[in-house]
C-alpha cells in the first residue's frame, strides 16, 4: 500500500498502470488484439489523464463474450482476458447468473492477497477488530461476497456463517445463542429483519443487540429515508460497503447522516474515470459530479479489468467529510442499465425507493416499477405498485395515493400512477431486490 497523500502517489500509480498494461498485452491475446484495434501505444501513455481520455474498453457484455470465446478455445469459461496460467488461479467466485451464465471472478494467490488487504481496510474502518463477532446475513455459495468469510476469520473476528438462505428464524436463533455484535447483509435483508423479528420474538430488531451494521450489494444505506429506517430500527451505526471484488474498496463512515463511501483502494486501481451515462464522454472529477464509473485494476493478475464500465452511476464528493477522515468519497445512485427516461427526466429506481420509504407508517417499503418495453424510455405515467404496511388502517387509500403521486411529481418532476396492494403481496428477497418488472414478458 502507498499513501494517496504522498507527493509521488500519482507517479507510483502510473508505474503500476504501465506495468499492468504490458503484462496484459504480453499474456493475453484478447488484450493484445484490443490494444492493436484501439491503436493504444503503452509507451505514449505518460500520464494517468492520457489513459482516462481513452474510450471504454470493457464492460459486462465484453467479459461474457470473453467467457464464451475461452470455452471454445480453452475449454473453460474463465475468459480470454485471463492473463495468468490457469494453474495459478486458486479461487473462483461468480455472480449469481440470474440473467444468464454467471460472470467469474478469478484470483491468483497474489490477487487474493491484495483482495484480503482491501477487505481488511474497510472492515477496520468500521471498527471491527480481533475478538469481535459477526453474523453473516448475505447468501452463502460461490458468490464473491463469501470471499470475505476467511478474511474476517484471519482478522481474528468470530464468524457465524448462518446466511440469509437459512431463514430468519434460524438466524435469529443463532444470534440469541452466539451473541454477535455485528450484522452484515443487503439492505433488503436488513429491512426484512425489521419486519420479521417482532413476529418471531415479540421484540424489536434492536433487542438482538447488534452494535454495528454493515450492508452492501445494492443501494439502500445511502438513501436518506432507508438509512433512517435502519438506524431507528437497529439503534446502531450503519456502514455502506462497496467494491472489494474489483480491487476497489469503499466504506461509509458511521455518522448519522450519509456522506458517501470513503475510497480506500486508490493504490490498487484507477477509479477517477467518470463518463456521461448517455454520451460516454469523460467528465471532470469535481465535488458533486455524477456519472458512470470506469475502473482499471492495476495489480490484478488473473482476469484484469482495463477501462471497464461498471455501469454503476456514482456521485463523487471531494469536500472534507464530517467524520474527519481525508480523501474522496463516492455514493452509488443506481445502475446505468436501470436508468429510466420519462419525458427527458433521468430517474433511477433508488430515487423512487427513497420517496416510498418516507411513508414507513403507511407502506412496507416494498415496490415494483412496471415497464412494457425495454428501458430507458418510458411513456408517462410511470406505473408503480407499492405495498401497504402491516398496520395501515388510518386513512383512505385514494388519499394516500394522491399524496405519494404528488410527492414524486414534486421531487422527481415526472407523472406517476400509483397502485397499492396488501401487505405480503411481494415476495421478500434476502439478496438484491428486483425493482423493475416487465409486464410484457412472462416472468
């Protein structure tokens, strides 16, 4: 690790970048052809800015194409962008593959060493230390999140890997028996716990005694009203985690108000590469800028990402944080491929989710956004179904519908059509919650 405040920090990053580019070109036909096709001369990249000025080179589709190519050429699906010898790959994690074949995250021994260092940084930032205990509320399996389990154990943290798939009752049972001080899971799972714990134990979720909540996998902890709901229910600091799988580590501070996630992995990757989500034109890094993040891993051996469009829309903060920790911060606003355009207004589902969460007395927070064609263009009104809360019985539904529609129209400047359904109508997810549904496609 080198300090981002050292005078020669950028020079060191440029050194690692050029070394990485040569490594990729020399060890992968995919990268060699990519450099040639885009007329990239490594010797002429004499600054980080020149690298950032290049167009996007990789994205999710490109990686999946790489996996298909390598299956034909090499009889495995780890990707033609694999630079390390296959025998040097020691860990293989993946996405869930819910929309097709899974995308793989491959690690050499050195890759996992870097990954371990980044995970430890973000966990130590939350105050997690040797002797503490953590209840695992993410799913278990080959998902990249499970790579945190052996790292937490190596930190001396007592890990209780019950997992969200075991069910809320089992997780609550083990929490009461093992008394962990930390809970980690998706915002969807944490909100589900708020609903389920009282019906199972007769007490509130705060009575489980967690002193620290770590969440990630989807926007939620960065949404004001969702965050307040979690803070009030758990009565514990909420930490928002994002990105160690891509040699890019970020964690929010435990202050009551959300100030974005502190970037703790700038020595392992280039993240200050933001493009306009519509035009793909590069954007200047300044306080408040919003765009699609493009990353380059400068220390990855197995399957490096170079100028990879994450399709995560982020907002950058450069002003000093309230917590006193220096350095830039980011906030994830949503997925670029989830962005909706309603009469010229760009909207992310998380923004709608945040408004719905303002009505925590009347609504459960669960919702679906209905489309009848491929996004992003939507013909108004934007149709939304929201679920009533379990205890709602105070005002007429039509009055509530009018209030919500007016609130969304005033904040987001778009016309919506709200429908309400009884509590329990939507299946709860212990992983990422799907907010957008296609009514023209049989699910």
